[in-house]
């Protein structure tokens, strides 16, 4: 009898001020991975710890109180100590997700959009067009042609009534450097209505490998159908499967499992 493979191992990188790490741990667990939450300081002391993981997550929150700018201090620590190991993880096929504050960190690390060879930033997450924090739900438009491993299973959600995610941020407006044009295939998700003034309604981007994924909405806060704002009116058949939020994590976990099976 063949021994079943061990579940993929998922790393959640928390630090002072992150507040969605427990939800991210639960998301990976529900998707079939074995999650571990490790403080950034411990990883900076021993960056080789990253080599033991098949998936990596940067959770949302207000890391280090968002002093200087959202995600800036966490990104500075990660750039100094973890960037080579993070790049090596991508090279060996490890899916990486950054949600809200985690998205801001991935952008400032230069892992997103990851389509240029120089270190010059091409995108940024700036203050919302409204000039204040927003906390609501948004309909998502899913790009059917992207190679992002995190959204492959999300492509089945075509009903705007169903495909909604919560968002809560003050600096989520995606802006581009002058003369820079982002490849549409690197945009897995857009807001149906531009809730924060982002360029081209962009809610999420991935790198050219499809492994590194950053988004401002919070899929880890919509793992159960009773969290959906219109849960009682949805078709029971729809609610018999995973939520759109959970499907993001099952998509990445299944990609890792398929990759291991092919070896």
C-alpha cells in the first residue's frame, strides 16, 4: 500500500501589529496544509527556516503600527534578512501570498510585480482616493486568463452575487510609476466598482511565475458561508462547496500537492 504524502507545510510570518495571522493559519489548515505561525524576529535570526515550507503567507494588520508607512518596517526587516531565501523559495516553486498589509510588504520587497530586472519600484499602494480608512465588501471580477496559482479555483465563481470579499484598508490604492504598464495577465482580481481609486480597478496582482500573489481584500475572513453578507439568499448548491475565500487557499495547496506528485 502506498503511503499517502504528508500535507504541505505553510508558514505564516507574523510580527508586532499583525492581526489576521490566526485567520490565515485557519485558512491554510482548512485548505489541507499544516500551518505554522512564526515571528519575523525568529526568521531573521535563522532565514534558513523558510526552506522547510511549501507555502508562505504574509498576513494583514498594522505591522509595527504602520509607522513611516503601511508595511514599511516589516518590509525593511524582511529585505535585510529574508529576501534571498524568499527569492529562492519562488525559484523552487513555493506559492507566496500577501494580504492587505502583507501585500504592501511584498510590493516594498520588490517581489511584486516582479517583472523587471532592476530594483526600481514600478507600483505602490497609496492612500485611498477618499483619504480615509474603508471597511466594506466588494464584488470581485476574476481574470480567467491569469496563470496565478492562487486563483485557478476561484475562476469558477462567475456570479457577482457570490464572489465578494471584505476589505479594510487606508492605503490600498494601487498606483503605477510613470510610463509603466502592468501586464493584464498579472492582474488576477479587479474590483467591480473602484472602491479606492486603484489604477484600472486593480485589487490584486501576481508575479510572472504566478506564485507570488498580493491582494488588498481579505479572503481569509470569508472561509465560511455564514460570513457572506448575503448568505441566506444564496443557492444551497452554491453553499455546498468551498467559499470563494477558501478556494484561494485550496487552489494553492492543491497546486503544491500536484507539483509534489509530479516529481
